[in-house]
């Protein structure tokens, strides 16, 4: 799942740096993620994992790092995606 | 209304009387509303949002909104200066109280009634997109320097301090910004542009190159993105809308006065403009209720950080700005239709020229089309909440 999220971030996140240079906990906003790009990342993740982010997760914290995105996707998708 | 709110409004009423006295002169000369701002300082109204333990009054946003509306009825430029100052103050109150330098500075604002200005707009294609910067903070041990080509700094030369944004450091991407407080003796301003506009002529929103050097402790610890999302966006849209409500209310009042005068002249008949007045007052109450709903929404959201950071909250606050700025213009236009040529004249007691020119700034000041574009993008993610009263 981590690799898939990184690929989607690279495609849609418009980051100022190479996504592979980022650690899982690194601040994505510090890496240039804007609020507009956040929406694009969210849409890409929803499509790729066939999920929908609930309203309570649609905030700045969810998209603050690769680890936080991963935790949210895992929570929504449940065990079926954990192995992906 | 509680006793403190009533006391605040009594003090604001005195400043409003001064603002009204000089509003035509401020407008015709496109000059800073010195007298009104001095009166606000004398009434100690610049620090009302600052907590009591830091020398302020711990007033709520609704108190500041009421004063904006009161001032807006008398001098929209003075109201806008007051609003911009309170927006900056609220950012410091929300994000600066954990830092010693900023706590001391908040106390100084209260003691000395300091006026804060804002340098968030930048030239070089950045324009009103304040969430991107070209300029960057350059740190040198415990100090920093910053040079900003600020295409607009309202009342820059009248302010006691400026809150300026820039990239965190010269390597940071455009969106990774911080905000710093710089004091009058820590910056120089080189004027690059004037302010000769249709309306809001007294805000003196001129262009400057701002060069500053100050201790690094004056940089706010939180990223500017969080300051913008958690205090600035909501406070700005609510306080702007409040002073726009003041302009709208004063226009509707003039229209009502005109209709009543007509009715007195021809007893027994309903004046031509009377029906249109119902439309104007209906729009005015729509405007009022949407501003009050936004204030309540903000007060609730502040209790839960996730709510404040949510997409739904940002959409609501954007929608408030767009609808209030449009309603203002609709109401002033309706009022003009009611007063007819007497509203159109600059020399009649029913003149609405200044209100109309001031109102026209509202959809442009951070262009509604830009805000709509942002909201449209957010709506791709947001799930609409169909509930009414819960």
C-alpha cells in the first residue's frame, strides 16, 4: 500500500521534491503539497483503492504525511487492502 | 446583549460618530481615516480580542463583527482598517500565545493600542494568491532578513507593525510559508504604487518593497498554511462580511427614509419604491442570518480542531464571502433604484454614490472568481451535509 500511495503522490501531488526522498513521517506540506493538490491526491487514492474518505477524515492532518494517509486508507479499506 | 457587549458598542458608537464626520473627506481625498482610527484607539477598541491576562478584553468575534458593521454604516474605509487589524490580531491570539515574544507583543498592542497591517500579497505573478510566496526568510544565527515585493500593503505607513509572509527558507517550496511580526523600526518601505480607486479609498492599499530585519523569535512557530486555515480565512471572511453588512444596512436605511418621505408627501398612496424596499430588506436579513450562522459555525469549529481544518468548514467560509459580497451589491443597487435620481446625485441626503463605489470592492477584494475556483476544487472532495438544524 505504501508504494502505491507514493506512486499516486508522485503523479498527483505536485510536490517540490522526489517522493522517494521523503520518509513516511515527513511533512508533505513542507514538501510543497498544496490544498488544491491534496484534493487531487484524495481523488486518485479513492479511485485506486476503491474507497471513499468520510467527511471526518477530510482535513489537513489526514494528508500531512505518507504514514497518516496510509493509516486512513487502512482504516477505511479494512483488512482487504492491508496486504496490497 | 450582555453588559460587556453593550459597553463595547457604546465606545464604538463614539468612534462611529467621528468616522461619519470625516467619511466624505476620507473618500474624496483618498486619505487614511486618521480621526476614526484615533477615536478607536482612544476608546481602546484595537485590543478587544486579546485575552484579559494579556491586557485585552477577551471579547468574541461577534463583538468585533458588530463594531465592523457599525463602522461600515459610517465609513467603510475605517471599518476595513479596523477589520484588517482585528484579523491580524486574531492570528496572533490563536497562534502566538505560546511564544514569549508574541505574548509580550500582544500585551504591547493592548497597552499602546498598536495598529497592525498585513503584507500577504506579493508581486511577480503571485497577486492575491496569498498561499504562495516568492520571497523567503533568510536566517542568520538568531536573526532573519526578508525582502518582499508587496503589491499591496494597506495603510502600511500608518501601521505600528506589519505581519509579513514568506517562504520558510530560501530552499522551501512556494507553499511552505511562515508569518513574522516586524515592528516599525525593523523595516523600511519603498513605495512602488499608489491607491486611486473607485471606492474604499481610505484604506491606502499601496504597493511597497518591504525590507526587514528582526530577531527570529518574531516568526510565528506554526506554518502559515495552518494560520490561514484556522484563523485568517474565517475571521477575514466574517469581519469583511460584517462591515459589508454595515454598508448594505446604511443603503437600505436611506432607501427606507426616501420611501417614508415620499409617503408623507402623498398621503393615502403607496410610493413607487415601497415594493422594491421589501426586496432590499429581505436580502438584508438573508445577509445578516448568513453572517450570524458563520459566526456560530466558527465558534463551534474552534472547539474541535478537526472541524476547523475540515474541507466543509473552508467551503462554508468561502461561500459566506461570495454571497455576502454579492448581496451587498444587490442591496445597494435596489436602494439606488428606490431613491432614483436622489440616490444617484452626489449632493442629496439620499446619495448612495459612496456606498455603491465601496460595495464594488467586495467581490474583487480577493476575487470571487478565484475563491469560486478554490471552492470548486474542494467540492470534489466534500460530502454535502443535508441536515438543517443539527
